[in-house]
C-alpha cells in the first residue's frame, strides 16, 4: 500500500496557495463592488483595458500513475489599443503536487504533461511513495491578435494571432518547461443567428533543454456555442495539440464553458474539462472573473 507523506514545508506551501486565491478574489470583488454601476446591463464594446483573476484545478496520472494535481491562479491583463488589435498577458501562480519521480511538468497555465528528467536514483520498487509539492510563478504567456475581417452576413471573423511563452517557471521543480515557445496562428468564427462556430490553430516553435526535450507542435481548438440568453453563452469544444516532447503523446481535451455577463463591465467564465489522452489531465475545471475599465 502506498503512503503519501507531506512535510511541514509542503503543507505551508498549500496553505499559501489557498490564502492567495482567497485574498485575490476578495480584493477584486471589493474593487468591482466599489466601481460597478447599478444600470449596467452587459459588457461594453470597444473597452480598451480589462483585468481578471482566475483559478483552475486539474488532476491526472499522465500515463505513469503520477497522481498529479495542478492548481493555477492566473492574473490576466488585456489591452485593446485599437478596435482590431488585442493583447493579453497572463501571469500564473502555480501549485504542483505529484508523486516523486513521476516527471510531471506544468506545460501551460492549468495544463501538465510528462517529459521532465528525474534523478537516476529514483526507484519504483519502494513500498513508500512520497509526494512532492512545489509552488511559485509559472511560465508567462503573451498573445496578440489582429482582426483583419469582421463577422458579416457572408464572411466569418478572421483573426491572425501571435503567441509567446517566456520560461519564468522553475524548470528544476516542474513549475515550467524551461523552454521558450512562440509562433503564428489564426482564429476563425462565425455567428449563425444565436449559434456560433469557432476554430483556432497555431504552429508553435519550441526549444529544448536537458530537463525538457521540447519539440515544435501544432495547437488547435474547435467547437460551437449558443447564446442561451442575453447574458449567457454556452459552448462545447475540443482543445489539443500534437506531441510537445520527443516520444510523447498528443494532449486532447473536451471542454464545456459558460460565459456570463453580469454587467456592462463584469463577466464570469466557468468551465470543466475531461482529458482524452495520457498527455492530458483526467479532469479539471476553473473560473475566470474579468473587469473592464
């Protein structure tokens, strides 16, 4: 029987993560309550700046009985310098708990995978399995988009994108891959009455290091949604990529998401996910609260 042993240091790290989440949500909600207007009815169009805070929890074995749990607390800053150009910066705080020697690494905000090299002294014959717990800043993500064609009666919305990930997470402890990632992409969407179809793809260049044998990959997402009410949008979609490490498998997830417009400035996003391959978490979910200034 396997026994999981948590040290005092690991428990302190867990408590810090939970406290950070509570404090972040309380501060943001207090700011919203102070600034919200009673006559706001939905998010304004053309708002130039928005900020948000979220939380996501995923769990999976990643094909190696890793028993890995990843908690991500992202802070998002979104800027629209013009009506057609958008920039989004994500700064995630990450908590990772997994079996020692499992080689799990946080690949993106909320996502994990195997590929981190582990000590050659690790053995799988021991009867006591320890759990390692790490916490800290994850890899910072920046996405830019440019709407070159708006959604019209006969045309879809077409938006070329550019993605960059900076390896700010500690690669020695699995909080990041230690690799730069970046590349071009394109998103396409089309409204058909109250229904919307959407798809996005990108080719991502990735370097490699001694800890993480990264490779170039293609990422994608595609699905559809319905405007259930004036304030509620419900969508179902698939998200995945080709293999991101040498010898790895391709991550694929199914997701369901609710977007709720609380007011002209405030929006909520709630989602759940289920992994379909060993490279994806088995299950997870999260939320995101955005405030537009």
